[in-house]
């Protein structure tokens, strides 16, 4: 497995990637797990691909099927000419939604609080399909709760902003609001969202991070890719 993350100038991002890789090793002893990045961190995926001596599965540590998953990673695989498969991105995996629930609970979010509004904050994509998929988190996260409402907002792009999302929840009757970042690791974008939350006196949960359920989702994508190869 080549666990491949976006890459960031923020060292916390790479640290989470390595921590997820370690969780995968714990859950699947004997699996050769290597870490790579699309940009801004080393080792770069292209460099890792050049060192391969056998087949591998590039397993993206990415939530959305955006540019890196659709263009960047396939291009590096093609250029390397290696015997490599690319697994699917993590998407709106139920295990990741469960992690988000736990992160919200850490901030005191009670699933039975009828005055609580939850704002899921995703990165925002130039692809409408990616934004639409993030929006499906609303119904999944709200299921079984008594919350006043759940909305999605985007940290970048022209879609609904964090400020607009907060106002929408308040208009819907939320007396209290908590932000839930749909991000794997902290970084400059989540810091910017955190500042918005602080200025509005709204708590913000931690990103998903290196949770054991994250490793399970990663292994699921890896296993699917291997199974597809075997069935071909």
C-alpha cells in the first residue's frame, strides 16, 4: 500500500498521514505500508513509484474525488509505468461519519439536544459533484439525533460560506452551534475556519485525524482495489 495524501506546508498534516499509516500497520500486520504525498511534502508519490520492485496499490488519504485523485495521481502512475492500481478515495464513508460524531461529542455535542445546530465544513471544490457529495453528510450525520439542524458550508470557493452556514442554522432555530470540520488533518484552512468560529464564539470539533476507523476505511479501499484486480 502506498498511502498517498495531498501534502501541506503545515507539519501537522504530514504527521496525521504517518499516524494513519501506523494505524494501518497495526490493523494489518505484514502489509508493506509506505507514505507518499502529491505535493509539498516528501517523499513525493512519483519518487516512491520509481522505487517499486513489484505491484502496489496507491490508496489516497483523500476525502473527495477531486483534482489529485482524478488527474494528479493517475498521471504520476502512468509516467512511472509501474504495476500499480489506484484505490478509491474515502468519500462519505460511514466510519468517517462515526469519527465526526465522536469529535462532536468531545466538544459536548449531545445527540438529544433539540437546540443544537451542527455546521459541517468541507473544503469546497471546483467540481459541483464533489460539493454535492459532501452535502450528503447532512442527512447521515443528523440521523437519529434531535438536533435543531445540520447544514454544510465550504471553507473555499463560491459555495455557501461558513458565516452563511452559521446564519442559516440560527434562522432555523438553533440556539447553540458547533462546527464539524470535514477534514482529515488540521492545516491552514482549518485554522482559518477556527478563527471564524472563535470570532462567533462557536466551538469547533477536531478534524477526523488518525482514528482506528480511518485506518479501517483506508484498508477497505485497498482491499476493494486488490479484489478488482483479482477479478479482472
